[in-house]
C-alpha cells in the first residue's frame, strides 16, 4: 500500500499541476468551456454563466495548488478530500458529455491536448482510482519538507499562479496552443488533409407509389 500511495501521489500531483497550468495559461478559453457546460442545452445552469471566468480562475488555481500540496505533503486530509471531490465532479461531467454527446471536448488540457469525451472519462476513472488509493492510504503521505517549508512552497505556488493569471488575462497566453495564435496561417490550418476521411452524403427521396409512401 505504501508503494501504491507513493506512485499515485507523484502521478496525481504532477498531472494536476500540468492540467491546471495548461488551463491557467488561458483561463478565458477555459471559461468558454464552462459556459458551454452551463448552457441550457447541457446542464441548464445559466445563472453561473456570468461568473464563468471567476469560476475558471478559481478552479485552475486550486488544481495547481492541490497538486503542489499533495507532492509536498501539506494539509494531507484537506488535500485528499479536495482531490476526491474535484475528480468526482470532473468524472460526472466527462461521463455526461460522453454519454449524451453534449460537449465534445471537455477542455481538460485546453488547446494543448485534445481528448474525445470517452477518452476524458477514461482518464478521470484512472485518476479516481488513484485518488481513492491516496484516500485509503493517506497515512503514508508523509511531508517531504518541514512545516514552514511546506507553507512557503504552497504560498509561493499561490502567488505565482495569481501573478501568472493576471499576466495572461492582460496579455496573450505565454504558451499559445490556440489555432489562431500569432504566426499561425489560419487559412492553411483550415485545409482538409488529403488522407482525411471523406464526407459521406446520403440522400433519401419519398415517393408516393400507388398510394403508398416509399423511401428511395
């Protein structure tokens, strides 16, 4: 169990930091994705739409902080509970998107890595299992720094996240994965590759033959 917890701790911590940082790099883009989830055709939570950007910033900074706190072993009980609640929420959203085909891209990794709804759901199931292991074996999540160093590391991560977020909100993303980033040829990016699957057209005509409708 100790080794399982150790492996899960490193994997979950690093993945949360990477996932959070990619979205933190473009919180406005992630807020658009949240608005899509809040829309009447999906979760029908339209009253959250005006606050999508604020929620986006809070979620991505929390995601990075939880990854850092898990790795350094700070506030273990709070960290593990928060990770569990967050991944349960993410798993519900990705399952809902995949099963009902509502949101075709969850935005888990922004524009950097595109996942299909079922791929996102599978990723969240794996994370859910790993976080349950952390929850069951949280006594093995030992600090790697002293008490003051853990606080300083977490505070430093918070300050860096807030500063970085403020910068990208007032400028362009530092690492721009968007298809319309500076220097991108939009026309070229919209061309269809020669080896892409060809569209299939299916035509149906309804005829009245001897008083009976027939579809041809």
